[in-house]
């Protein structure tokens, strides 16, 4: 095995944070003991633009390919296996996301529908958040609110389509 050569970029868009990682194959494990080390009251949406990944949480598993999305809960243990050339991690304050999508936590560990116009809008907003350089505070806040609104709509549509923890224990992301 060679050296672990990875990159990570981070941008804040108001109260929403977007990080992009490129890394060779590796595993990431967040156990109960890690949860006690800090207060991370966020829900995350991961968008795998290039590569492959598996995310496991709460007894559910999402297998991701290019373009796929998954929700995970930073307050609960999870496991991820990644070979990602472009993985975007979008961090949302739990309270704000749950105000707009009260059942968002039910999607943790499940792949989201990724071939929808709303998912396309989410991808576009994430791409914009990644590329805007030092936006004015009003622009950053608007971008953060837009990401939150579109993410909540995307999650609500997934829930309406029957993609809930009680409906399936495993599945491929993006399955319609």
C-alpha cells in the first residue's frame, strides 16, 4: 500500500457547511465513544459525485455510486467505506432541518432518490457553494438558506415516495 494522499476543502454558506473530500479507499467509523467527545447536533447529506461508497447507520446500509445521495446523523454511530474522488458532505443544523422536514432523521442510512429535478437543484447549489470565493455575508446566508430549503424539499419528497426507515432496511441509493 502506498501513502494516504487525500484532500479536503471546506466552505461555510451561512449556517450550512460544505466540505469536499477526495481520498483513496478507506474506512471511517464513528462509534458511541466518539459521540461523547463532542456535541455534533447536525444532520448531513453526502453527495458522491465520483467514486463508490457504503454508509451504514442504524442497521441500514446505502451503497453509493456516482451521483448518489445519503443522509446520516452525526449524533449516532455510523460506518463508511469510501473510495471517493469527489465526495461532498453538507452539514445542516439539526433543529433548522427538522423544522422544515420533521421526519428527516427517519432517512438516516438510506440512499435518497438522486435522479430528480430537486436533487439536480441540490447538486447545483452544492457546486455553487463550493466555488464561490469569500461571498458577502448576505450572499452566504442566502446560499445557506437555499441549500436548507432544497434539502428539506428533497427529503420530504423521498419520504412521500415511501423511503423511510420502517419501509426498508437496506437498499441502493437512487433506486426509484
